[in-house]
C-alpha cells in the first residue's frame, strides 16, 4: 500500500538522523533534532514537480471535460 510505504520511508529517514548521533544530552535536544528532520523531510512532499506544466497540458487533452 502506498501510504504504508510513505510512513515507512518517513520513519527510515528519522532513524537515519538519530543513528548518526547516538547520544543526546537531553530529551529536548532529541525532540529538536527530530522536529528539524521532519521539516526537511516534508519539504520534499510539498515541492512542485519540475515538469508539472507538461503533465497538466496532457491531462487537459485527455480529460478536458473534467478539468476547469
């Protein structure tokens, strides 16, 4: 399932960040590091595709009656 893969990918990236530094001085430092890693990971999800213009024009051709 696509969602499961996305969740597993997200968790893998968080584990990668925490594995690089094995000891955290406080719980707050761990939370800060996870928060910053989460921000970096989610930036990839909200970015635009570089070829979106071409994709959109092809969708307009195939689904002209559905797109407004």
